[in-house]
C-alpha cells in the first residue's frame, strides 16, 4: 500500500519557473525522501529530511517537512527542461519499511 | 565505480511460468532492496537483504522470494506468474540496511507477463 500521496498528480510549467510538489503521509516516520525517475527508469535519490528537521536545501531543491500535518513539499527553483520527470516521496518508519507515494509527473516546457 | 546493474533489462513470460531477476550492487554495498513498480499500485517495497539474510519483507505473496549471495549479489524469483506481476522491478543497493541516503537504484527489469 502507498504511504504518501503526492499532489498534484501532474504539473506543467515553463522553463525558469518554480515547481512545487507536495506529499502527505499517514503514519509516524523516521525520514522522508524525495526521488526523481525519468520515464520508466531507475530512481535517483534527491534529498532526505529527517523527522526532526523542518527544512533542507540542495542546490535548486528545497524540501520542507511538517510532521504535525504529516506533509512535505519539494520546491525546484528555476526549473529546466531536464527536470522533466516523475517525483516521488518515500517514507521510512521504525521498522525500516519504506513506502512510496504515487508521484507527481512534472513537465518543464522549454 | 560501476552502478547497480540489473539483468535482464526486459523479459516476457507467460502466466504460470517462473522468473528470476538478478541484481549486482555497487562494490562495497552489502544491502540490496527490491521494489515493484506498476501503474496501478505505484512503487512498493518487496524485500531487503543484508549479509545474505532477509531483513524486511513487504506485503507480497509467497510467490515472491529472493536471496543474497556472499558477494552481495541478489536474485529475486517470482513463481507461478500472474498477469498482474507485469511491472518494472527495481533493485537498490546501499552500504548498510536503512542507509537511504546512500541507496542507489538500478535501471530496473521490465517484466511483461502474457
């Protein structure tokens, strides 16, 4: 079963714009991660945020975590056509079980 | 350093057959996890192996099994294939169990069951 639910399911923006994707989850977590997947290929780990962290940055990526609302957001600033991909959030818990959300399909138009 | 490799990349089987997929982790990585990705169910965790022992198992029937060898290479087996087993099967390796920040995914094996 899927732990996280991302919204929107699909997002289309112009190059240079910012893209924001959200993820909600249901149970207590240890960590939340964001992954990128290019069309039916393997996942690429983007960023991990621990349950005691509220915000984390990596290059053009900014992730926030609100454990009280059981939600996270991924912001990609100054998007590029190469950012076109599906983005998934994943959570792990005390049992080290990893659960993925359904993903957001991002299209960045040049 | 070579990445995670999975073989075969594509596979077509018929219902009732069995299939074995292989995953070679990054050198030095001892933990291997397997995931199934389908359009309907999304990404789901299958199992994780570390030091030849299964550490975690997702909610899949007993038809799905796996093992890990002493060189950390892992195989997963699906017996009595069903149409719903058609999926992209991803494996990921990490240095240690639960080492999510150091987890790297392979390109996947796309299985089609007819």
